[in-house]
């Protein structure tokens, strides 16, 4: 069987070639590079229609209202996106949040290539990164070296701060983001491990703005970052 070509709308009188037959009509499951390519090709999906996404290696079916991972509707987590980055001053990941899932697990592992600088995070809607001064966060925990209490917090700032980065250490952040729409603020809870100074912290954050939140922007206060961000949709109960 020929490699799948995706989806095509045929017009009246168009010559049906062998390539069209093998690449489009013989597909049991439509194959796309990612969800964005699928949504651009299939603007009116039908209930029961199936697709395969190459970037996440997922098979999904259309429930009548949303694309749902096969076998992922009852329980567990489904990988939505995994983005690796090297020496980047800013990393943008879109098409993460939708009505398909109620909550999302976001895992960030990152290092900085220069000095000790803060790892920062902003929310995105559409193709816009929100830079308003209404981000709030609070994290507290323990310094494993001295067993003393540590933490940091802020409100009315232009980004969330997730701790220090260092060129030889990995900053690990695991957060649960809650399903959002235009009527609610984007919020999350979770923890972070900062190996540079031995902090193990937990807390939460939100941005006090109503938008149809869809993505995230990660960046260091200065310099560049190397690492990976993975986003999982948590199945509805």
C-alpha cells in the first residue's frame, strides 16, 4: 500500500489518477503530520472518522464533537505534544489546550547555556503570547542541603518564574494545568526540582486574564535554553 497522502476534496470532472487512488482512497486511516495539518484538511469531520498523527504517533477518532485518542478516553494520559529545543532564546508550543481534555500535565526539563538565570513561562492564545502584568505565582519548599525553608512568589508581573537554570544542571518542572476557556483564568499547580541550589518546591500559579488559552511560551531571563517540554491530556473521569 502506498504511503498515505492525507485528505483531498475531489472536484467534478477531475481525473482520478493511480497516485490519488493509492494515496487517498485506499487509506483506512488518514495520515497527517500533526493536528494542525489534520484540522486544516478536515474542516468538517464526521463522527467515527479516524486519523493518525505522525508527531505524537497517535490514532484518534472523531466523537462527534472532538478528536479522541483510541484507547485514551477511559483513563490515563495521552501525549499531545513533545518539543525538544537546543540553544533557544524562546520556545513556543501551540495547540495544547482544548475541550478534548479537562486537565493537562505539562513536564518541562531545561538547562541554560550561560550562567544562572530564571526559567520563565507565559501563556498563549491564538498566535499571541500574553505579556500583561497580571501573572501570579507562589512556590515553597525545602533546601535539601541545609533543610531550611525556601520559596518565591510574586503578583502583578509579566510572566511566571519557575526557578534558576544552570549550564550543568537540569531544572525539572511538572505541572497540572486546568481546562480553560474564555470565561476563566489559566491556572496550574505542581512542583519543581532545582538542582542548582537543591530546592524542591511545590505551589501554584495563575494569570488573571480571560482568554481562550491554547499554548505556552518558555524562555530564560537571558541567554538560551536546551531541553524538552511534553504535554499530556488527562482523560475525563
